[in-house]
C-alpha cells in the first residue's frame, strides 16, 4: 500500500460517534413519545365508552321497525345541527381533514358530541359506520391533549391530531398498524406522511391494548379462510380489482351528487331527516325481498360474517341487492349530514362484490373473495392502498391473503383515479405549505425541557434548523 492509498484510507475512517444522533432522538423521545402514550390511553378509553354507547343505544331501540327507527337517529342529528353543532355532520374523516387546516377550530367538546350523536345514529339502524367518527374524535382528543401539555403552534398540534386519529382508529378497528397507517395516508390521495410513524404507531398500539383489555383481543371479523394463491386465481383477483375500482367510482360520485342536491335544496337541519327517510325506504324494500337477518341497516359486520360462513349460499341477485342497497342508503344518510362514517359501508359493499365473484368463479374460496372485495373497495374509496392492505388483514386475521389483496387493491386504487368519499383530501404533501407539520426534533419555544445531550452529528443538527428541509427527510419513521 503506497502513501497516497494510506492517506485515502485514513480520510475515510469515520469516528464511531457519528453513528449516534443523541440530540435528535432526545428531542424526539421527550417531545412526542410520552405524549403518544398518553393519547393512546385516553383514546383507548374513549373508544371503549364509544362502543358501550353504541351497544346501549342499539339495545334501547331494539325491536322497533327497522324501516322506521332510523328517522329517530336522523332527527337527533338534525337537532344537533339546528343548535349549531355542525361538527357532527356526516363522516368524521372529512371534518377532521378540514379542521386540520386550522386546529384552533377543533373544540374539545367535538369528541363528546360526535361520539353521542354517532352512537344514536348507529343504534337506530342508520347504515353508517363508527370508524370515520372515531377519526374526528381522536383528532379532537389529540388536539386537546397537545394544548394541555403546552403546544399552541398549529404545526405541532397537527402531529397530535394525527396521533389521536390513529389511536382511535386502531382501537375501534382493533387494528394498531392499520390505524396508524390510515391516519398517515388518509389526508392525501396519492401520498402519506410517515415521518411521525413512530409516535403515531405507539399511540395506536396503546389505544388498541386498552380497548382489547375491555373488549377482548379477537379480530373485528371472525372468518374461516382456507386459501392458497395459484396462477389460476390471479386473473380473477385482477378482474375483481377492476370491478371494485368501478363500483368505488360510482359510490363516490353518487354520494357527492346526493350531497350537492341536499345542500342546494334543503336547509341544513332538514338534511338528516330527509336522508334517513330515503334510507328507511331502501331498508323497507330490501326487507321485502330478503330475510331480516340480511339487512343493510347498521354497521353490517354480522351480515358479512354470515355470508362468508361455510354453508351459506345467497343468490347473486340477493348479494347485488345488498350491495346496491347499502351503497345508496349510506350515501343518502351521510350526504344528509347524519352523524356516521362510510368506512363500514365501503367494507360492506366490497364484501358483497367479493361474494358475487366467489359465487360465480370460486365457491370454495368464497370467504377469501369477500375479504379481497372489502380491501379493494375500501382502498379505492378512501385512497389509502397501503393502510387498507394492513387494515383488512388485521381486522380479519387473514394474513395468508397478503399477496392477492395487495394485487387487488393496486388495481382498484389505480382504476378509481383518485375519486374519493372524502372532501378535502389533498393530492400530495406538495399541496401543503412548508412547515405545515412541525419538525419532530424541534421543541416549542415556550417549553423548557431541560438538559439535552450533545449532538453527535452537528451537520444533521444544523440541517434540522433549516426551514426549507422537509420534515420527512429527517423523520424516524
């Protein structure tokens, strides 16, 4: 080895201290990790209370005619709107995205009003879900906790809103990773903000554990799936994804067109009553054709389990009736501002579409196609392909479907072309102003957090102070 080579080798020797970034991690741990655990505990308890209220109201209204009682839920939403509680309108996800722009408008009482009103909506049989409202409830809780621990800047509060949304989604879905990913991906049509994945997933896991302690650790859906992917099945998976993309476009267009009609023709407080009235008519028509256990009222998870269970064989016409009935009834009530979400409805519509494919092409794999349809429609209607892949596997514990569900979701998501059930979704993070989200290694100016270890990499520390550098490039996620 000559002298020049020796000098070059010595120049390339890096001090081991450059492996460590103590200042960056110290800021991160002390700013967000304790807060994420606190948010997870609070959100887990709130979701347990939310589920209890849903069970309670369902029991109170049990026995009343299913094609009449939703009017009571619609009337209650209309009453809340009449008295100025506009935050309860429709799906909580759209409202959470809207309020993220200005966290100052996200009041702590939103968590309570949305929780109570949605419980009444679901308990009275309106075809809405609890998961969308859970996102708004979590956003309100995260925003409140962030303020209580000393954060006032909107860029920091948006991180707390994301953690709260993830925590509540994870708890109510019993899906910690899917919940965390959903909160990161839902604000965008073809992007995600994963720079805060670590605190977000910590909040989600904590909430999931709290909820599971109270409501058991079993999956949201109990399905018996025995599936092995073969080359012969792949064309069917692709075809199902294409049809799911098409039905997702129809769902989004129908919901938005109905919403526009209501907003132009009716006063705000009357929308929920009229929307529930239309839904009652659909419930009545479905009840004329099908056995009462096959209904489009409420969440619909019990119907999905029934259809996917061995030995159940509904005619394709009945499955199509359930699919179109759920899609239209949910559109009427959500467009009519009834408090409730559309995630459960998307899952139900996808399950019926998958059941149709299973009946036609693979009766011995019916349950598997039900799950594939669920994922394909949910991903396309919400523009969350990554989160939905994980979410569906978690809620069904059908991990053997990972590859086919990823294929099916990719096809449906691409064909849907960015249509969405949610207003306010940005296309990408490029649509946000610089500094929209806080850099995770910078503390609020008014908070003295004490001693920080010296940074082992001054260059990184200097970069972290550069406002032109995107948060994601500095993230731990």
